[in-house]
């Protein structure tokens, strides 16, 4: 009998969302200062406001585990990992900071893919092809996320 997919969704912490909001505000300020209120400036400012709204209220990270795959979904990024390719899942402490110049929710480095929702604990998923680190807002959420793989 097929397993019912199990999903965990959480919103990034306020500091992580601010890394999305601040560039939107900066874009609006720069456009208004340079171009004043011309029609292209207004359209671009509205697009930046939409980005700010999405970052503040709509941005989520979702992990879904079913019989055969693990689906990881974050803003502007998603992956499906075959369940049989996962070698280990562990919870580790984390400082919630990205390792590099890019401060986006999803970053990629030699260490693997980092999905950073901000917080103090992370779930590290070691698969054959890649390592995925999911930084969770709380240690309890990290433990619950890791338990998705035990089912």
C-alpha cells in the first residue's frame, strides 16, 4: 500500500526575510532618487513592492517525503531526490548564517546545497549526488524534519 506523502512547511525567520525585503526597498529608493516618478519607475517600484510582500508573507520552505522521493521546495528553487539515494540524515547545530557572499535562502557551494530558513539547527541529508542542509528555525523543527525520513 502506498505511503501517504508527509509534508513539513515552515517560514523563514525574520532576519532571513529581511535579506529579501531590504533589496526591494533599496531598489525603490534608487529608482525614485534617479528617475523620479516616471511610468517605468512606477512599474518597477510596484514589482519591488510585490517582492517585498512575497518575502514578508508568502515565502516558505517545504519538505515532502513519499514512497519514492523527497521533494525540497524553496523560493525560486526545487529538487526531487530519490529516497533510495539518501545515505544519511542527521540533525546538527547551526548558526543560521550563509557561507558566502550570496545571502539568499538557497545557496550552493562545494559543501552542497544550503536551504537557509534561519535558526539554530539544521538537517543534513547526504545523498549520493549531493548534500542538502536545511536550516530550521528551531531545534524542535529540525528534529521533526529529520523524523520525516524515518517513516
